[in-house]
C-alpha cells in the first residue's frame, strides 16, 4: 500500500462506485434508451458525469492536465468529500488555522470529526511548526486558506511546501480568492507533492456564485478518490455550460478582476482617512477586514442604512469584513462611515 492508500478509509478504498448509464456508454448513438430519460425536451438528458468539456478548457487555463481536476458543486463539496474519503467519524481529526473560513468547522461537525484550531499570530501569519505540533496518528487533513478568509493575507509557498513534506496526510489549500492575489497559486506545487489538494471556485472572481461550480487540483490518485465518492451527476448541465462560458469570456473576467483590485485600493484609502478605523488589514482578496473603534454598533448602523457588511466580531474583535463592490457601492459605504457619529 502506498502512502495515499494507507490514509484512505477502508470502506472507501474497497468501494465499488455507482456506474451510471453515462459511465457505461459514452459517445454518439442513434437512440439513447439506457437512462430512463424522457426523449423530449432540452434538459432531458443526464449531464456528463466527469464534465470533460469543462475540464479540458479549465486544464488549459490552469496549465494542468484534465485528469488533475475534480469539479464539484461549489468548492464546499470538495471540503466535504475530503472528510468522507479520509476521516473515520468519531475517531480521526483534522487541523486548521484560526481565524479562517467557517465551513471547515461545519463540515467537520457534520462528519463527526474533531477540528483542532491553531491560532494565527497578530499579523495573521502561520507558524508551521506550531501547526505541525498538533499532528497525531489520527490527523488526516490540514486545512489552509490563501488568501485567508476573513483576514485577506496569503500563505508563503515555502510554508505550504514545508507542511506538505512534514505531514503524512492531506493538505488542502483553499484558494477561493486566488484570482485577486499577487502571490502565485500553490497549484504549481502539485506535481512534487503527493498530498497537496488546491481548491478554487467560479463563485468569486468568475462571477458564478449562483451556479455552484468549484474544483480541486491534485495528483490523479486523489482526483480518482474524489470521483469515486461524489454523487454521479454532481454538476448540472446548466452549471457546466455556465462555467464553460465564463472560461471563454476571459477578457471580461480579467477586466473585472483589475477593476476590483483598483477599487480595493480606493476603498483602503477612503477608510484610512476615518477616525473610527483602527486597522485595515492588508488584503490580496476582494474584501478588506477592518477593525473599528466600535465595530458592533457600526455594523448595525450600516444595516439600518441598507448597507450589508459581514460582522466578524466573534473572530476578530470589533472587525467587519467588507466586500469590494462597484465604485458606487464603495462610495456609498465610505460616505455612510463619514456621516457616522
Ligand atoms: C466563498 C468561499 C468558498 C466558496 O465556495 P463555493 O462552494 O465554491 O461557492 C470556499 N472557500 C472560501 C474560503 C470561501 O470564502
């Protein structure tokens, strides 16, 4: 048994996956009478279970092989599937950083897996040795997030490499916001790290949050395990088509990303001038984490004005996470803060 096989749950290693009609016959035919579909209509046929057209385009865009891609119903599906492939409920544990994305905890709770949290330092940097010190024989996954939600900073690729090489379990790097970052993606480390999984999404920079399309990049052995466990038709034909269109429309995507990065700087500058702002954390994402002198009250004040931000007070005291919006929306926010007494 190789390293990867030895950390897969026994029931998953021996699982015989569901074989769908579209797995058993691919290609052209005169009559499809195999899947109990209605022969009439536009959305009457089951979608491609392995999303090959989308994967071919995405692979080109990412500079990886199509076999190194898993497409999920949002990247949240990747998080859940990793638990189900690797973690024995009630026995295994996983490790993450704090503060970070709330779904790691929810997914851990759903799967009855203990999540250990390692506090980031005052600049929200990771100490990899403190993280690795939490590992025991039942630790199966380390969840990292870069740029991190809600802090906005990225993790140095050297630190990711160190964690991958010193941990004999899966390392997930959640890159939901990587499109907005100047730091390169850790997907370039995939070929040299058997245990690295990088997740990205169409929900943020690609503008398709409603469609629910996310993906993982990893060596093919890990991708094969995710494919084995996923629901057979986990990404609808409509969602696959939406993601394909988004990839073909690269010009618009690049324009929007550079617009939002420029707006992020303007928003930072507008906030800097305000007395109630105590700290604006540096961000490589499309949001800013900001600490105010009276964050909780201010959050409610903005709600009353119809401006909805994300109250992050429970994670970082008196902080609010502000998404970068259109120029008009950002101006509205700044003027509301200017008028706040
Ligand atoms: C928004 C977000 C996601 C979203 O995932 P989808 O399921 O693809 O919409 C994943 N990770 C982080 C850190 C996020 O902030």
